C-alpha cells in the first residue's frame, strides 16, 4: 500500500473516532496489512483497504462506543453485504472468512 493512501485512511479515521478507538484501529490495521498479504484471494474479493476503512474501522468504533466486543461474524457479514452475496453462498463464504477475520482482529 502506498503512504499517501495510508495517510488518507488515517486522517479519515481520526476525524470520526476517539483516541482509544484510534489506537485499537491502528493495531488492527497493522494486523490487517500483515495478514491480508497471505490471502490475495480475499483481497481480490474486495476484503481490502477500502473495506477496512469503510467498514471495519466503523465496526470497531461502534463496539468501543457501546462497550462490546467485535465479533468475527459481524465483520464477515458486513463484507457479504458489501458485495451483495445471495443467500445460497452467503453463509458458506462468511464461515470461510471468519478465521481470517479472527487473525486480523485478535481479541478485541
């Protein structure tokens, strides 16, 4: 990822979240960058930088705001919603994506 895109993402997140959420999002983003390199098929399926900025950061912010954990199914379902998966393949792909999401978010 190029530095200007990273700065743009960081500025967008900083605009909307508190310091505690920012630290968590930054840590998760670092994990995301490391983990996604091993799964190019998911990045090609739009589980990518844009999805992180547009969806994952917001899910983390909402979880912090409401003092609740982030669930892997919540992020996986948001991805399925983004690409408008039909019900027949939706559950299968969500289940396939959840272990990857667990590697990215750890124990939030």
